[in-house]
């Protein structure tokens, strides 16, 4: 008997497009907030992701939802799912 193994869903993040000059590629900045383990201060961290945008829909300032995917190029490992809010 073969057991069914549940596949883990791909990671999703929400961020803001910062650069849109490349063809089919956008740079999305994702902000995360966390509590410092020792000092209990709320801290912010920024991360930049190169995102594949097949139709060149997103532009600088747009709030977007991105999803992890297979490596598409040297730096692109995320793809655009949808635009949540236009700039």
C-alpha cells in the first residue's frame, strides 16, 4: 500500500516593486518585522527578490504577491502571482 504524502505549499510573500527596467523581471522589496530575542525591540528587515513577470504588468510602487518557483535564471527564483494594489 502506498501512502499519500502531502506536498508542502510554496512560499508566498507580499512586497513592493522597486525596479521595473528589465524585461520580464522585477525587483520586489519585502519588509519583515520581528522581535529581537534578547532586547525585545521590534526590528525591521528588508529583502530584495528578483521576480519573473511574464507580461511586464507590474511597475514601480505596485504592491504584489510573489511565489517561490524553480530557478529561472542566475538570480530569479520567484514569480509574480498577482498585483494587489497599483501605485
